[in-house]
């Protein structure tokens, strides 16, 4: 009997090139820099794991003093649909600071709204969301990011930090996973 083959790049269809991502991040960085002009310290919170690459590139285009923090949120496991249960772990002090949450993708909205609810309890001066990707057609809770890189259809995408079962995070572009 043939063994099932491992996932690889043949299972992907290109969606957003590395060049388009770079260009868009440059614009996002400019907009954020303008919107927070004069802010003495912007607390940028990277939502792990998926937003690690986006955050690293984005902060290089934000021309403001930043404090970069990390928060872990998980709701998917190895599946392609949200479990609806969001687990959040962090150790961040954001009292009376402007906070920018950086997400890889907003899908049902459950993860980001769970994080927002948790961080609001910490009394930030302001709290905004910057997401690389948005899939608004999948929303189960009302949430609209303040900054969005790309709005996409209800595809399952990987690359540029996003994964399926831990694979494809390292790719510099975004592809649709189609086994
Ligand atoms: P939500 O809670 O349904 O909005 O899902 C948000 C989280 O699910 C993201 O931070 C991702 O980790 C994951 N996710 C949602 N859609 C995708 C996708 O298309 N590819 C990879 N991960 C996804």
C-alpha cells in the first residue's frame, strides 16, 4: 500500500507575493507612524505564533519608540476551523499605554475579541488591532481591525508565519492550502 505523501509546496496555490506583502507593510507602517505621532512609547503586542514574521517586518516600518511584547493565543490545534475556545497566555504590563495588537489573520474573530477583552482589563490608554489578513466572510463575532493588510476570501492560507500543523510558516509569501 502507498504511504500518504507529506504536505509540501505542491499543495499550495500562490495568493500574495513577498513583494506585495513588503509593499503593504511599508504603507501600514507609515499609517501607524502618522496616527501615533507624538506617542512616547507604543506597546506593540505580537500575537504568537502566527504573527511573528509580520510583527518583525512591521516594527521596522514604524518610526516611533516601541516596546515589543508577545502574547500566545491558540484556538485551532491542527484543524482548519476554529475550535471556538481561545487560550491566552501573557505576562504584559500595559497600564496607561497605547497598545497595538498585531495579528496574522482575523477569521471568526473569536481569538482577537478574546484577546481584546483580556487586555481591556489591564487598562490601556488605547487599544487597536493591526492584522495582516482579514477574512470578514467568516465572522462569528463583530470585530473590525483598525489596520488590515489584505482582505481575502474564506481560503485556508499558509506562509509568512501562518501554518497548518506547524508547516509552511517559513515561506516568504502567502499561499492557499489545497491538498
Ligand atoms: P479566529 O479566532 O477564527 O479569528 O482565528 C484566528 C486565528 O486562527 C489566527 O490567529 C490563526 O492562528 C488561525 N487561522 C485562521 N485562519 C487561518 C488560515 O487561513 N490559516 C492559518 N491559520 C488561520
